């Protein structure tokens, strides 16, 4: 038997989609049957090169396993980070228990190390992907609001004057307005005019823009079966009107959504009127460059709150390499550099991710007092950007 293990090609794309659709969705009911092209058009449309962006195993020319490796670029507090999203981890039913998943995950990690990726994100079982360096991290603020809240805040007669319009490729000015609003925060992925709507259509979603007298007021993305994904108003004071507009589009009386903690105005607005809130992990990630990762997302936190100044020396035995880092906060200025100084704390890879960005970390309790407020860093990943 001839075995191939490596990146796919454009010629593999049709078969690739057939294989991963069969692995994940063959047992779906016909009425709700899914496929990856519909779920994630920003990854699986031909122009985004899904064949090359998968590592695959072929047996005698037939694809038997695949793992998606989707390159992204992040802007975090003005710093560019190279990111790889991992998705569609699939092994054909007749080729399981051959070790293909482990081999391809190791191959994907090797590619990320060799090609200089700073971190990787994925969604999946913690223990399964923990073997390859991934850990839950980050903080998303989850808010819920219902009609009763709105009645008390704005009055029983309140009804938004906003009108919603589904956004299409012909709405170039609206797409540009959505992009500008998305990129107004200190964190964004590399959405462009060309891929923005495909991203917002992820996970069976429909993008809408809200207008009042022809003026763009904000946008939201609605899942096919009623959930609200991304939402953002141009002016935070218009948030309630935007939420009411979205609820009317969906046809529901209550809604929930998650936003980054560094969207301070939005969080402050919602905490005053919501029916409930919670902080949840943002995603699972693997870090290959702790220095760049910490500097970028700690800088976002320093923008939104006052942190104690000081220098913390941390030795991390990372999945890629050891990093002996001097993390310095001086007012709003954050720098992370290599150092030969004796570390204040020494951590293996998983515990380092927990300490810098996890919901709980015993190691954080042992840090010098000036550094305890630095962590967890402000890491977040928008659901529509996820793989």
C-alpha cells in the first residue's frame, strides 16, 4: 500500500470535503444536514485554498485522514501575531486506530514551529488536544438580556427605530463600515472586504446591518437556528436599540452573546441592564512564542486598566523551546524581552498557559504582588473567527 502524509493540493479539495463531511455529518437528519462549505465558507471556498490548508493521509491515492491548518494574522495592541487555526480533525471510518490523528497533529505542530507561528487555536476536547500542547485560556464576558429587562430599562412602549438589512457582497460601503467597527477594538483578525461576509456567515449565520434614516448604526450576525453571534453598535448608547433590532429579526424575547472584556464601554453598558452575566474561557490555544503572545495581550489589558509597574522574570519550558523572559510593565508600556536573569517563577508549558491566561491558576498566587494583577491577560477569540 502506498502511503502519503503531508499537505494537500488544490486537486484534493473535492475529495477532502467529501471525506470530512462524511466523518462529521453522515448521521445528521436530512432536515438539518450540515456540510463544511456551508458552515465555514471563509475556510472551504475554493479561493481560500482548503486543499493546501490541510495536512492529509492518503492510502493508494485516497484521502483517509485530514486536519485543517488555517493561517490567520492577528492585530493585538498594534502588534502583529501569526496564528494557525486547527479544524476538521477527521479520520475516515475504515482507517481508524492506525495513529493517523496523532501523526497529523504532530505534523501540524511541526509546521507551526518551523513556519514561525506565534500561537494556535482550536475547539475540542481538552485532554485530547492537551497532548499536543493546547490549554483553555482567555475570558469572554457572556451577557443575557430579555424583553422584561428592556421594558424596565426603556419602558414597555419601547421599540427600536432601527431597521435591519441582510448584508450582501453588493453592499460595499456597509461592509467597510462593519470592518471599521470590528477593527476599532485593540484586537482583530485579518478580515478584509473580500472575506468579511464569509467570516460573518460562519456557523450558519446571516450578517445584518442596522440603519436609522439611512445612517449605519451597527451590525450583528444571526445563526440560522436563532442564536446571536457577533454584535456591535457604532455608539454604545445605541446598544439597546441594536439588541431590540436583532431580537425582532430572530423573533425571540431573550438573547445572549459573548464580547471581549477589553470592550470596556460595551461591557459597562450591558452590566447595568442585563439579566445575567458570566465570564467564560475564550478558546483552546497552544503557544509557540510566549514572549510575543504575552506582550501583545498584556498590552491590551494595560490599555483598559492601571497595572502596577515592575519586571517579572519567567522561565517557560515551552512546547517549542525554553523562553527566559523579562516581562516589564511601566504604566501603559509593556515589553517582553529575553533575559539571563534568575527567574522569579519557572513553569512547564501547560502551567504557563494557565498562569498567563487561564481562569484559575495556583501559580499566580505565588507571584510578586505587583505582578498578580497582570494576569490573566486579555485574550479573546471571536466566535466567527474560530475554526
